[in-house]
């Protein structure tokens, strides 16, 4: 089977969009870059895919990609070099293993409370998604 | 700088008005989607902008004052008509050479590179290519002209999903690389939402809605509440569309209704709207028009 | 919906939903699809009938000497003759071929063949439907011609190339044969222009080999021979129609082309690198090059046809120039032009007719198809304005065809060299380079104009063919005599080689028509005039003969060709203006 190397000419992150998710496109791009940083696939000095390549493979407006890259610059994660492209500037703060375990224990406690109050799994997931979404919008609203 | 400016534009065919009193000002660097039901006048507007037809009344100008069809406009405006008309009996190579001959500025290397990437055989007769390939070829030829404005009339109509994706990808790459402005008409709302940053809604020959997508979306909201309270709502709400299902009702309203931002009526929840919902609501109510702000529509009166 | 609208759609609904297929379904269909070409041919027949009737009514009082031209039996056809003899040929090219080709190209034939119409029945029905429209017109024209010709037949004979093919049975036979020849070429070639070229070749061959009768046949044998000719022509039509049925049974409707005609060589595929280099800079004369690329195929076919004619002239010309004194009289009859030693009675109209066939078709192809198929939406959105596009096309194709016509005309002049006496008469006058090229230019631009106005190709082409032929006939009969001051001869013949303009008699007694016929027939033949002079003296009649002497030949050529080129420029400018105003 042939591997579609469409986007991979310069950057090392492949974007995947979910148009039905309700999340704005540019935010999906930002989060996918952050996810790649988190997983260690991208590091400081790596180049992000050019606007042209990205729009050609995703069929979205170039302004959306530029908005995403500007947001990354605003968050201090990337920097644009004129004529060369956009490059990763800093690492994402990684959460340590102990801190992650503590967070997971607190989440489990909350879930037990919710289950005891009568929420089933789907309601828990829905509440979780809604609060998470509101949180991000609040954050993005603050930073915009 | 506007790429398209229409002022009291009307076009009549015998007794029927295809376009009636349209005012538009589409800014430079935008990708504009022209939406409307069949017979709304989208093709007519594009043909007028390309100089293939002449207005009955009013005026239309492209690229800051050029008359459509004049030789300066023809050099900077590219047009691909619906069903991508090309010479059916000519080979692909012949078609490229004819386009080279008919355009003072034409990037042949780009055209050949694109044709190779699309894997179109140079000796194949155009009529023997699939609909998708013909559309891709027509777009390639139009882009090779290095236009500043590109007009596309229902370019996605006969394309399969993969071909549509590739076509739009090619188009967006050209927009990203050269900053060209695009105006294209389509029925496929989902793809329009992804690639357009401006929107023009035509219905029965009139402009219902025109403006930047984000601003238009921000200018509308959905009020959801109990159906029995509809009659007690203030008249200034002027909903564009009321959708009722059982005991619940959704109202699509404009956000800037008065001077002050108003809170939602009691018992109603406010939600933002999405493009598809907004477009469908307006298309379903041909009499509704968004009151144009100064940035939405062009000045009334002849240019 | 208003009640009127419901009433109309109600009737339509009933017709469509009715139990049985309506009568004469195929006739209706053929008429609907081809009514342009069919109407033009019917109109042309009507004009010819009218002209013959008028000529007979006004006889010598009216300066229409249509019949005058028929008295010269030794000479080739001229415009009025051509207009009538072109009807079966035009039927072959513009009705016969389009009956089959579009349906095979588009595949709509498959629709008919799956609707309960077998292939054989489909082909026969089409032929029958077209014949049902054209044959009655041909029969009427033939009968009117026969009646009109009755006065002149004893003097000039029934079996000349002018007359025999125009009697009712023969004309009807040639019409049916033309239709089936067009259909057979279409079934064989499957593409319109190739089918038309094939039809022309077949037409020439049939006119050479399938004609009965010769000048030596007894006049009483006219009607028997007419029906024998009809039978022969119908038999050939039957063979051709069977060929059509056989050809369409085997191969698929779309794409399949018999191996015979697939052998046209195609150019090798251009390398991408080479193509990119070619496309880098805009070449000089870019507009004409684009026009050439678009119309290359048709233009080459037209040039080939002209070239064949020129080749025939060249071959026979070399033959004649070797022994002019002995061979030239044998070649006096135009029919022997293309084959040495052939019979003198073939109907050979093609040389004079070529500008009226090639010009209209080429001209209509410049504007009609682009407007008809909507490719103007591509062409008018490129970097050149519409006016330049149209003007470039007209200039490019016009120059090529006019140059070809000039070359062909010059070859004819060289061919005609040793025999200068009848130059002022048609067809000679019309075959010389200035006038030949002039008519080519006029037919080309007129057809481009009609194509731009009507957005059609076939209708524009056949309408221009008919219109310009009628105009050429009218010009030859009415106008040519008045370009320059004429000379007058009283009671004596005109010098040899003169162009007859008018003749009238002032007489005390009644001059027998037989004498007057001889006056006209031998107006420049001084040896025959001794007898005529005696008769004129006996009847105390004075004959005034108005003519153009042969010395005015080149002046007349110059005037006529200048007028034609001016008219062509006018048509060309009008075409560009119409294109500017057209909406896509």
C-alpha cells in the first residue's frame, strides 16, 4: 500500500481534522501541534508544515492555518522566520509521572461521586466534554 | 481594495430578472462563497463579472474599477464556467498551447507541472477525460494565467469526493502561494465552510446576506425555549426563522438588534449558530435580508 | 397556472401518455432535427422554380437570360445551372451526413435502437423521412424545368450536362442517391468532416460513371432514358443503404471506427519538457496560431479538396500544353477536365462549386460551434478581447483559404492558356484567380456572420451555400453586364470571345423565334451569321446586340473581385461587431 506522504515535505506533524466536532479548525491544528510536542514527535528547531502544503492537503482556507500559527506564536511555542517558515521555539511543559498519578486519583474520586449521584457513563462523559470545552473557550477568550 | 464591486446591478432576460438591484463589495484577498438555490442568479453574477454578459442596469467592476471584458480585466481575471467548457476534440497538450496563445501572461511550466501531477496524459482528447479531470484541467489553465481574481461557477458539481478534495486543495494552495481572490458558487455547504472566509447569499436574484463568515456568524444566535412562550416575545426580536418541534422552539435571530446588546428573554437559552444552519434558514425564508452594515455591502448608486 | 397553460400541457400530456406511437414519428423527428438544412434546400428549390417561371413569362422583354446560358451546349456549367444541380449535392452533404454522424458520435443512436426500432428500420426510416421532404420538391423543380426547357431543347439537345440531370426523374434520383451517399459516408467515416469529403469524392465518381445518354442519342429516347437513369440511381441508393445497415450492425455506436479510416496518422506525443519549453514564451502571431490549432482538421480537408482539383488541372494541363492544337478542342467540354478521354457527358460542377462548398462550411465552423457548444465561455475569458479573437480567426482562416483559392485559380489560368476564346463566359470567368478567390472570401465571411447570428454550424453553412449561389447567379445574369460600358453591334455578330449582355430586335415583320434563337446561340460566331443576316434582311428586322468585348476581360475580373473582397471585408467587420454584442 502506498503511504500518502502529502504533508510531510517539510514539517514532521501530519494534521487530521474532524469537521463535525464543533471545535474550530484553527484550534484543532493548535492542539495537534501541542499533542505532537507532548509526545516528543516535535522538538525545538523543527519546522512546521508550510501554509501552502497544509492547505493543499487539507483543503482549508490559508487564513485558518495562519491563525493557528499565530496562536502558537502567542502561546510561545513557535516563531515565524520570514521567508523560511514557522519553527518550534520551546518545549511544552511535560507533566511528571507522580503529578499525573495524583491527578488521576482525584479524577477517579470525582467520578465515584458522580456515579453515586446517579449519573451514568454517558452523562459523565457529556458533562466532562462540556466543561472541558467551556474551559478552553474561556482560556482562548482570555488569550485572544 | 475590492475585487468585485456591484452597484444597483440588475440583469434581465426577456421578462425575468435574474439579478435585481444587487450591491456588493468583496474585498481583496478573500475566498468568497456564492450560495443560493438554483435560479438565484449565481451563474449570472459570475458571467457578468467575467464580462461574458452585460448588465441591464447598474454597474459591476472588478479589481478596483476595471470593466469586465476589457483587455486589462481579461488579463487579470480567470473564469471557469460550469461543466468546465473546453474543446472536446482537442488533446490536453493542444488545449494548453491554445491557452498559451490566447493569454499574454501565462505560466506554462506551472501548467505542465500540474498536469503531470494530476497524471493527465498529454495526448488524451479532452472529451475522453473524466468530469473530474476536465475540471482540474480547466482550473489549471485558469491558474496558469496568474490571475488576481478567479471566478468559478459550480466547479465541484460533477466531481467525486476525492476529486473535490484535490480540486479544493489545488485552489487553496494557489491562494496561499499567490494571494489570489476567489469567488465561487457551490451547493456543498460543508466544503464552503472550510474554505470560504466571505459569503454572499443570493435568493431570487437579490443579495440576502453578504459579509465575512466570522462576522456573519457572530451576528446571529439561536434562542431555544418553550414553544408556548413564542407569542410573548418582543417584536423587535424579528427572528429569521422559527423551528418548532413539540414543546420546544428554536429561533434564529440577529445579535445586534438594537443599540444596546440585549439579554436573552426569560426561559430561553442562547447558543451560537453554525454556517449550515444559518444558510439553510436564510434560504428557506427568501424575504429575510440581513440589514447590511457598512462593511457588508457596497455603496448604493453607480460607481 | 393559467388555464391556457394547463390546456397546452394537458394536450401534451395526453400525446405523450397515449397508447400508440403517433403516426409518422420518424418523419417528425427528422424534420425537427434537420429542419434548418431542409428548409434552406426547399427554399432554394422554390427560388429556382420561381426564376424559371419568371424567365418564361418575361422571355425576351426581361433581361434575364437564364436560358441564354443553356444554349451553349459545349460549355461547362455556370451559376444558375449550378444552383439547381447543387441541390442534390447539398442534400448529401448537409442532410445525409448529419442524419447519421451526430447520433453515432453522441451515442444517441443507442437510445433509438433500444426503443423498439431495429437498426435497419432506423436507417431506412431516416432516409425515407428526408426523402419524403426533398423528393417532392425535386420532382416539382424537375417538371418546371422540363416545361421551361421545351423551347430550347431542340436547339441544344436533351442530353447535355446542363439538362439531363435536371429533369424530374433524374433529379429525384440524384436527390435520393445523394442522401444515401451521405449516410453511407457517415457510417463509414463516423466523423462529420471526413464523411463530407468522402461524399464529395463519391459524388464525382458517380457523376462520371453512373450517367446514361450522350449527345448522339436520339431525342425520342429522353423519357425512357430518364427512367432508366432513375432506376440506376435508385439501385445504387439501395446498395448504399444496405451498406449503411451493415456498417451500423457491426461496430459499436461510440468510438468505434472502421480500421480503414483509423489509419490517419497522429502526431507523436510531445515530451513534457519540450512542451514546457514551448509554453514558456508567447509565440508571434499567437492569435492566428490558436485559430489554426482549433480549426486545423477541417481546414486541411478543405485544402485537400482544392488540392485534388489543382492536381487534376496540373496533370491534364501538362497533357494539353504538350499538343495544344490537337488536344484543346477535346478538352473544350469541361467534363473531360479531370480524366483524359472521358465521356463528354458527366455532370461536373465541382470546380466552380468549390468556393461555395468549402467557404460556407469553413466560415460557419469559425463561429457557430463555439457559440452552439458554449466553449465561448472558455475562449472569451482568456487574455484577448472578443473582437481580437474573432478577427484573428477570420484573418487566419481567411488568408489560408483565399491564398489556396488564388493558387488554384492561377493553376487554372495556366491550364487555360492555349485556348483563350471563351474566357468571358462562365464557368471560365468564375474560375480565374481573382473572382474565384473573391467568392471564397465572400462565402467564408458571410457564413461566419450567419453562424455568429444563429449560433449554428450546419444551418449557417447550407444557408450561405444557397444564398451565395443565388447571389452569384443573379450577379452573373444581371450585374456583370453593367460593370463597364458595353459595345453594340447592329446586324452583325460580336467578336469571338465576347460576353453576351443583351440582344433585341427591332423588326417590321414578325421574326420567327427559331431565327432569334440562332442569333443568341451564335452571337459571336461570324461564320454562322451569313445565314442569319439574310434572314434579318428578309424580315426587315434590325438586331441590336449588346456585349462586352473580350479585351475587357481583366477589367471585368478586377471590378468583380474588388467588389467581392470589399463585401467580404464588410461581412468580416459585421461578424466581429456581432461577436462583440453577443452574450455568452
